[in-house]
C-alpha cells in the first residue's frame, strides 16, 4: 500500500485510529445529588464494552476505595453496578472499561449523597 493511499484512508476513516470508548451518559451524572443508601450505577458508552475486564471503584468521603461488582450487561454498550450503605457526603465513581477493540478508557464521576 502506498503512502498516499494510507494517508487517504486515514482521512476517510479517522475514527479507526482513535477507537476509545466514549462515555455517553451515566447514572449518577457528574455532580448529581442522589438519595442513599443504595445506588444503581449505569454507564452508557458509544461502543461495545468487555464488562468482565472492566472495573468500577467507589471513593468515599473519607477517601476509602472499594471495588464495585460489575453486573450483567443489559446491552453490550452498558456497564452496571450497585452500591449500598452510602451515607451523606461527596463520592467519586472511578471507572475503567475495556472496549472490544482492545483500548482501555478511564474516567471519574463525582457525585453527592444527600
């Protein structure tokens, strides 16, 4: 394949190079105030996610970190989990997902419990 053909393909298919999963929506949303003590977590992405190799971590107001079990996926683009025993304060949900194309994406969602 010639260099000019490779460049032309790059211009036509730029997303194939940067195929990281993008978070489209979440529950909770960033900076949302939620009611405790239980919270269902749902993260919706733009691509298929390998939930078995993805991680959710909850950071509590006292900076303690605990793993959140990733639940069964209702669809390939959704990662779910549930946390319980939440008390009043500021939390951070840290997520790391593996897209089926092999790319890892990470992020954080700060939220408050009323």
